[in-house]
């Protein structure tokens, strides 16, 4: 079983490899191929993986290459975890937006549109190559903005591309925990777009336990989303939103907090990781120790840098370690071993939300088996949520159209139509700012 990781020089790759090392089951991954454009980053990460594998019998072999086509040939699974423009690009996505007084964030609002405009052409090129060189492979997309990028790739790969995110499962786990339920036994009624979804119910043994949580201010106030959104607002909504909805419901506060921060999240991570990759240039550096230290620093600052300023509480260690790699491994296992399971994934709508067309990628519980991920039927969203979902999907479609046509005017339209961009003039200035900051947007004319 061969797994190819695109963005193989990325900082989170050792988390994925660590999860693979723990998998002793039949049909497990035996060969890992790392691909990256940057040979230095590749060799840094390969050194960490070699140390991780040191005492593990039958550890998956690791090879590294900067040749994309070579990496794709013969792959059974492909993880796409690229970051076009790197963390420098993320920092610019955040800064240019904040300079215009709108939200500067990795995936939501103007920052997410800029990231999407940069990433879609690269993702489409990858999808085309996969369709040609590894047509039977399953592509698991980690790359943000995950819903949009998955939709771009699905136009070439159909349902062989599946997008993942750790936030819905993390949210479900936190809710189950405060209710005293076993997260594994709970059915989470969640739907929306990536980073734009709501938990409407949590069913255990045939009973919806969410009303019990919504009725109890003490319970509600005891977990991250309760602190982030406030009990009253959650009671008014009658649902628990994904934490990223904070950027919509408390936009003004989030923009202010981010504008006042010394560094954006992207700039912070850029500086921190630069240090790690620099250290790895020394041949005698202890790779795993250096990686672990950098990761611990990152996690310690996760909430304080990211959202604490906007009112969130602490995130516990379990949430931080139960992330992308676990969702990805669970998905890969279910497909490879035909072990039927349910996971919240980014897939084509196919009629699940009747207000969106069949090809719109949404985030929804799916039944997964050897045939792939099949969205389950869910109740419709309330009007306020439908409104946001449709508005943001329309923006995503403009981003896809701008990337396809290289049209600057269409890019302006994408920014201008976003609910968190409050003027067409701001949208124009955002396009000017972003094309100035990102060489990857030079294609817009
Ligand atoms: C969560 C989201 C990811 C996002 C990440 C940002 O895990 O689901 O989509 O990329 O947070 O974390 P970071 O530490 O990079 O700010
Ligand atoms: Mn995510």
C-alpha cells in the first residue's frame, strides 16, 4: 500500500507518520512517498520520520522526491497537504485584509479568498495529473480552504477526492464529553460548508441529548464553544456552531483583536517554523527533539495566538492531538479495508442540502466503505444558516471562475460578495493588495 504525501516537507507530516506507525492492521500503508517543491524542507522532515521509525519494526519505508509525477505514479492514496505560498503567504493573506479593516484569517473571509485564488490553479494541476497517472488512487485533501479546494479538484476527480477537517469531529467530541456521552457512540447531526457548519443534535441510543445541553447554562458555559459564543447566543441559535462561525457572529470583535495583535497567526508560525527548518540544516541536530519542541510551542500558543483574544478558553491536549491525521487515517482504513464507518467529510452534495446543486462540496456525515464516502440524508438548515451557506458557496464559485478565467474582475466579485467584506471599493483594494503581495496571483489580468 503506497501513500503519497504532497507537501511532504510540511511541519505536520510527522503527525501523519506517527499515526501510520501505530497502525498494525492488515492492509496498512507500507510505503510513504514525500513530495515537496523544497528539497531542504523535505530532507528536514525525512530526518524526523527516520528518528520516529528507529525502534519500530516494519515501519513504512519513506522516500522523498521533488518530482511530482514520479510521486503520484502507483499511489493507492494521496494526501494533498500543500500550502501554496507557504506561511509567508498566509501571513500576507491575514495582513492585507487587516490593513483594509476586514478579517484577516487563514480560511474565512478575505484571507480565505486570497488563499483560494492562489491555491486553486495548483490544486487543479495536481488533480489533472492524478487523473492521468493514478486514476484509481483516492485523494484526501487537507489543503485549505478545504471545501473550495476539494470542489476544484472534484471537477477532475469526481468522488475520488474527499476533503477533511478536524474541526467537526473535535466539536462533536467536546459536546459529547460535557454531556457525559461516549463520543464513539454518539451520532453527530452536523452539516454546512467547511468551517461553516452547525451541530443541531447529538444522538445517543436513540435520544437527542443536545436539548439537555442547551437548557443548562452551566454545562453550556463549561466548554470551548460555550465560552467563545456565550450561552445566551447558543440558546438563541438552538445549535452549536463550528468555532469558525465566531468570525461571522462576532466579526467586529475578532477584527479588532487581530488588528491589535503583535503578529498574525501566520506570521507567528512562519517565524517559529523557520527556526526549526534552519536548525535542521545542521547535520548533527537531533531532528525529532527539535520538531517536538517546536510542536509543543505551537500548541501552547494555539488558543492564545489564535482565538483567546476573541474570548475563547483553553483547548485541552486531547483536542490538539486528535486532529487531521486521525481523521485521514480513519478514512483511509475504511476505504482500504472496506470497514464501514461514518465520518464528517467534505464531499459533493448530491442532493443532501436541497438549496445547493449536486456538485457543490459540503461538509456532512458520510458513510464510508470501499466505494468511497456517501453523504447521509440530513434535515435542512434553518434559514439563517442556509443564507450564510449559500452566500459563501456563491463566493467560492466566483473564486473557481476567477481561477479558471484568470479574470481580475471576477476576483473582485468574489471578495465583494463575501458577507464579511463591506464594500466593493474594499474588494478592489483587496485585489490590489493581494496581487501586490503574492507572486502566485500574477495570473489575474
Ligand atoms: C484547525 C482547522 C484547520 C486550520 C488549523 C489552523 O485545525 O481545522 O483547517 O488550518 O486549525 O491551525 P494553526 O495552528 O495553523 O493556526
Ligand atoms: Mn479545517
